[in-house]
C-alpha cells in the first residue's frame, strides 16, 4: 500500500517537473524571438560560419554583443 502511494507521488512529481521544463523552454524560446531574429544557438552557429569576419569591431560585436 505504501509503495503504491510512493509510486503515485513520484509519477506526479515527474509529470510536474516535465511540465515545468517544457514551460521554461517555451519561455526561453519566446524570449529568443523577442530579443533577436528568433534564432536558436544551433542556428546561430550554422549561420555564423557563413558570414565572413571582416574586422575587430565586427568580431567583438558577434562574440560579445557589444
């Protein structure tokens, strides 16, 4: 009986944590879209390789957001 209750509690906890992680990821995605062009880190890495780095200023802007 006690084992069934603990199993149910753990299942509810895992479900709640999963929902929280999903909400956090959705909020992070929304923040990325509001902040910039909506690119994820993977998309930035792919598109960053295609753009040539001209000077020191442009490199610092891309790297540090200056």
